[in-house]
C-alpha cells in the first residue's frame, strides 16, 4: 500500500480508502452485513487506514457497521465521516426525506450521534457533506472549530464544494481535505477543482472512481437494476450516455489487457496518477472487491497511457456532439 500526507495536515493516509456508503444497506442493491464486516477486516489486512463514511449512509447504519468491523482498531485508523444531510424517518418504511442542513444546531447533534455510532471519543476527519445554501459557511465552521478545540474532532474537510465555496471556507480555516467525484468518464468537469486544491495545500479525496461500478466492466447495455439500486436512476447508465461510456470502457479494457489488469484496476490507477489526488475512496461490499481494488497498487501506467486515457472522454464527447 502507498501512503500520502493529506494536504498540510499530519494525517498519512492510504492511497485507497475504504468507501462505506454501500455497507449502509440502502440504494446499492442487496447487502450482506457479514460480508461487509469481512470486507472491513480485509481492508485492514491490506494496509488501508482511511475509512470514509457519512451519517446519512443507511441513516447511521454504515457508521455502526464500520465500528463493529474495525473493533478495537477503530481508534488506530483514520475514520472520516460526514454530516450536513438531515433526515426524517418515514414511519411507512419508504425513502426517508432528506435535506441539506449544516446549521450550528444540527452540527452539534450530528457530531454527537456519529461519535456514539462509531464508538470513538474523537473523529480524525469530520467533513461537511454538501454545501447548505441556507447556512453561512462561517457559522458552520465556527461550531466545528469549537468541536476541534474540545477534542471531539481533529481535522475538518468539505465534500462536493465548488472552488468558490472552498475559497470562502478557507477564509475561516485551513481545510485539511476536499472530497469530490472524479473518474475517467467525468474528470473534465472537476479537474480544475483538484488542481486548485493542490495549489493551496488541501488534500483531495476522490470518490465515484469506478463510476458506480460501470468502469469495472460488469455491466452492459442489457444490465438492469432494481428500484433499491441507485444505478436504476443514474444517467450514465442510460441511453446515449451509457452507449458513449461503453465505448470508452471497450478501449479501457483493451489497454487493461496489455497490462494484465482489469478495467477497474486501470481506472483506479489512472485516478491515483493524477496530480493533486491524494487518495481514492472506493466502496467495497465484499472481501473480493477489496482485493480487486487493492490490486491497482504497486504498479504504474506509462505516462503515454495516462495521457491516452485522459483524452478518451473528450474524444467521445466530440464524436457524439
């Protein structure tokens, strides 16, 4: 495993982080808790030391499963969780209505709830999940700074913030990290944010590296998903976008064959070799998926192949325009 410093912080994080959204048990199809626990254990064995989750994943379930899977080691690793999405339990068992909420009152309640579910006294990296247009960022950060001074969190990060929003947050505090979606299919829209963070010394954690599994090659134009799986609603799994993406994937798979790797491993490796990217948070539901992801380590793509992959998305966009 490779390790890198997260921005200007004192956190040394593994290049691959364990993404904990799917183990929350909602919106990703069937989940086996026992397999989730084994996957967490396998991640530890592979040297992964950054475990990324959020309070809204499974409405707290992901944090609880993560705490159980880590056991006593939860105090030795870097747990990164997020807040900023509030929800109301649906008494009829339907999807819980959610809303962005980073108000000072919610910050305090969310922090205490995450500490309890994670069974820790301090959260190494606490992140604002989404910008809240109703709450001034300074109000949110003031409460987070107080929580840090009280020893309940160590580092503060943001997720899904634009450059302007990151810049505004930096007026109040030096952020340790920014989390942003980034992959071969959509990197053009977010590369500027990654570059900006690199210039100002903020660590970058990327998610969606495998495009919700599309870049693994497991799915094609005939694949279907149930209503309990968000891939049934994502545009890049539908119509013209899916056709475009499968065309890109075909070329990725050809390159992967030359390296003796899978398409997913090449997609991960490409992301990790992008300037400014500190680590990739990749969701895993089973030990086998952890092994598959970790196999993207300890080898490199040739620079000409990195450049070739970087051009694929743009080339296909030009053809379809």
